C-alpha cells in the first residue's frame, strides 16, 4: 500500500508537474507551488484522505512540505466532532 506521503509526492510531481522533490522540500517558501496549485492540492487531499478542509486549515505551515502535509492530515483525521 502506498503511503500518504508517497501519494502526495506522486500527485505533486506527476499531476501538478512541479518536478522531482523530496518530502522535506519547501513547497511554498521554495516557490514549488503557487496559490492555484495549493487549491488543487487541497481538493486532492480532501478526495483521497477523506477529510474536509476549512479556511482555517489553509495555513502556510500546513502545506510547507510533504512531511508537514502528512502531519497535518494525520492530525486532522484524529479530530472527532
């Protein structure tokens, strides 16, 4: 089974075509993704991770790197309403 990090990396590299990156690559601060790509990535995360993102989730630190996204999504999955 493919890990969440690998799944996100594949989406970034092969769907958003941002080129080869590492899991700790600075996505926003490094200029790898722009605001439109963040929206596309957010939709991908919602669809594949079974989470709902709200405006407060759209923080730079949550999308800083693949590692940060995995940590954010894992934490989001643990929240029970």
